[in-house]
């Protein structure tokens, strides 16, 4: 007994500890996982913030240099210096720009990409980079500068194991009157340049690096007092970033775990040339995770100890009433039905104890009852056997004695026998009625068979008549269809005639419009001829005025000739002193003669113009008369076209009437054709129905035969039932 108690206690203890320990472990695991996720998310957020800060610092530096270069491209000194290739003036200005922006290099290139001047001399080769950036439409880019060029820009550029220098290059174009004449180029070498990464460290507390391909060229990570430039990143990380996929994850850097982010930086050809890197040391995060995990373990241990103590106390309270209940069942098993368990726990065990006590009391009463009823049970079985033997012989008048005290079985048996007797009596009556109905069914089947034969003959006659009617209706339908096709063609011809007549009407209306337009044009021509005549007359009057002017000029020329003659005479009188004047007088006389001849030519030309003007006026008047006659003729044509248009309009109205009548005939014919087709279809359906009726009557005859056969079998069966039921005594 004690062993069983210990087993039950151990089970309760085990399950109690498990029921407490599992939630504690689950809670600890969830809490630890949640804490780790929170720490990881916070670290990731910090790294993303640091990466954004690094990008912003690069953008700020780019804008700082680019804005100054942008401003410089608009200054007259730069523009004129490029146009005039004034190296001295340009060098003075870009040196000031370099000092202002604190960049490694400022240079001026012409439109072909050749260096005009720079802060590192003229032999720095950047033409390919500038040309490529302009062709790509890029003003800012990360580019690789050769060792030769980088050494002239910044003596401190060299990083061990790295060939060349990764640089931030800014190119701003210069225009003159909208034409590209050159560019300002600014270069910031990133090798050993710690300004940006130090600012990230100062602002966020996280480490930052810039790499040239997979080698660090600028970093805040310090080991043994020196920055770890030239330290390579993992090949797997560089391969992933080189394929344009940023990397985010935990990385071991010199034995320290960092949560890092690696983003690619591109040249003007969109090719990755390096990376910007930020990392947050995970030392504090790992310590926090370990501390949280240790606390969870401690909480689980304390919970387990408390669960064991609580389980021990609980198991004692449970096992004691179970022990009592077990003792009661042992007494019950021995036949001691008087023993009662005494459990007062106020829970299900007390209910179980009370149920056990009630069961023991019921079993005790049942045993007493069984001892008293053994004799009565033997008597009852004998009586039931007698009644059942009589019933099996067909005697349903046998009954059991219902006068005993416990007579439920006797009453049930008597009631069952009575119900079977009534059922057999009702069956006899139903069989008698069935025999009568079978006789009637045989008589009606014979009548139905004769009627079916008559219906079949009538259906055959109807089918023959329907077939003839269907053939005649089909012939009528074909004739109507021919009439319909003719009516349809008539409507189509009428429709085409209406269309042609409409076109004639439209053409006549267009002719009327064109004639009216021609009349307007003729009137316009008449007006133009009138205006031309008036202009020509005015031209004649102006010619007369020109004659008057030329006459005046001719008189002046004659007077000038006389004056020249007098001057020549006076010059001759003057002798040697008047020789020069004589020459002038001679020239004036010759000029007067030429003017006189020119005036005569002008007069002849004007006279000819007068004659042509008179002829033109006569021709204009004649043309005006002809135009007036043309207007009258066109007006007659217009009137004729108007009459034709009226006639065509009347014809259109009449032909439309014909078209409408043809359309109506077509519709009516189509309706008649459809009706004839419907009648033909109905005739065919009627013939088919008659044939189906014939087939149905044949099937009906077959069914009647089967019914007749079935009724004969039913009559035979009912006779057998009557004969057998008469054997029972009711």
C-alpha cells in the first residue's frame, strides 16, 4: 500500500513539476528570443542610421564642392579665361577655389577634354574620365585615379597593396552663349582621407570605412595605435556587393564581432569600384544577451524548486483521501457492504466518496431483492413457455396470468399476442378485398386492350394525313420563299435607285452651288475690269502730266543750251583766262542736248503708252460686255439646274415611296414565309406526335398484357394467403 502511495505521489510530483517547468521554459525562451530580437533590431537600426549618416556626409561634401564649382562656371573670369586660354588667370582663380573647398585637385579642361591648367600642373591626365562622365550625363562619380596623377594631387595618397586612388570626382560644364567650351574638374582623393569616416564615428559612435574594391583605404578601426587601412574584407562579402547586392550581417573584424552593412559605390559606368562600410561592435550586445540568458536560467531554477515544494504539499492532500477511498473499495470487494468511506475534502474526491457509498447501499439492496425473487422468476418462465407453445401451434387465444404482483412481462406478452391476432384478422379482410380488386383489374385490362388497339389504328391514320399535309405545306413554303427573294431583290433595286437618285440630287445641288459661285466670280471679274479701266484712265492722265513735265524739262534744256552757247562766246572773248570756263560751258551744252534727246524719247514712249492704254480700255470694255453675257448664260444654266434639282427631288420622293412599299412587301412576305415554315414544322411535329402515339399505344398494349399477367399472379398469391390465414384460431 505504501509503495502505491509513493508511486502516485511521484507521478503527481512529476506532472506538477513538468506542468510548471514547461511554461517557465517556454516563457524564458520567448523572453530571451524577444530580447535578442530587440537588441538585434536596435543594432540594425543603429547601423542603418550610421549608413545614412555616411551617405549624407558624402552628399554634403559633394554639394559643398559642386556648388562652388557650379558658381564658378558662370563667372566671366572663368569663361573668358577658357575662351582666351589665359592659363595665368585661370590658375589664380582655381587656386582660390582649391583653398576654399580644401580639395586635392581643381583643374580646367577645354571642350576636347584637354587640361588647360590645374593646381597639379598641365600634364595630369583626366581627359578620359571627364569625357566619359559627360557622355554618361554624370557630374559626380567615384573614379579610379592612376598613381601618376594621384601622386601629383596628394603626396599622402598611397595605401599598401592598393594600385591607384579611389577619388570623388565632380565635373561642372562651362558654357558661353549656350555653347559648351570646357569644364571645371574637382577631385577629392579618398585614400588615407579620414574626415568623413571620423565624422561618422563622432556622430554615431559606430565605426566606418571606405574600400577600394575589397581593400580598406579609409577607416576608423584602429589597432596598435594605427588605422587598419589596406585590411581586406571577406571575399564572399565583396563578391555579393560587386553583384549589386548590399550585405548586412555579423562580421568578425580583427577578433571583434561587428554588426555591419556594406553598400557598393559606383563609377560613371555604373560599375562597383568600392564600398562604404559601417559597423557596430557587438561586445555590449553579446554581454546583454548572456546576462538575459543567465537570468532566465535562474528564474527557471527558482520556479522548478517552488514547483517541487508545491507539488509535495499538494500530493499529500490528494493521496490521503485516495488512500481512504482505496480502503473502502477493498472492504466492498470482501462483501462488507456496510463500510462507508469518510472523505471531507469539499472537491471531486468527496463527490466520488459519496457516490461509492450510494453504490454500496444499492448493491446491498439488490442482493436482498435477488434472493427474494428467485421462486417467482421460475414460475413466470414456466407460464411464458406455455403461452408461447400455444401461439406456435396457431392458437392466438392463449393468455398469461396477469394477477401476480410483478405482472409487467405477462401484460406485455398478452398484448403482443392480441396485436398479432388482430393483424391476422385484418390481413384476411384485406386479402378478400384484394381478390375482388384483382377481378376488376382483369376486366378493365381486357377493355383497355381493345381501346388501345382502336387508338393505335386512329394514330396511324392521323400520322398518314399529317405527313401529306407537311409535304403540301413545304411546297407552299418553297413558293413563298421564291416570292420573298423576288420582293427582296425589288427592295434592293429600289434602294439602289434611291441611292443613285440621291447622288444625282446631290450632284445637281453641287452644280447649282458651283454655278452660283461662277456668277459671283464673273461679277468679281466685272468689278475688277471696271477698276482696271479706271486705273488705266488715271494712268493716261498721269501720262499727260508726265508730258507736261517733259515739255518743261525740254524748255529748260533748250534754255540751258542757249546759256551754254552764250557762256562759250564770253569765254572766247576772255581768251586764255576763259578756256576753263569754255570747257565747262561746252559740257553743259552737251548735257543739255542729251537731256533734250532723252525728253524726246520719253515723249515718244509716253505717246506709245497712251495708245496702248486706249487699246486696253477698249479691250477691258469688250471683256466686260463678254463677262456680262457670260453671267446671263450662267444664270440660265443655274435656272435649268434648279429645275433639274426640283425634278430629281420629286423623283426621289416617289422612288422612296416605291422603296418603302417594297420594304413592306418584303417584311410581309417574310412573315408569311415564317408562318408557312412554322405550319410545316407543326405538321412535322404533329406527324411525329402521331407516330409517337402509335408507339405509345403499342407499349400500352404490352403494359396491359403485363398487368393482366401480374393480376393473375396477385390473385393466386392472395388465394394462398387466404388459405394459410384460415388455419389460425383467433
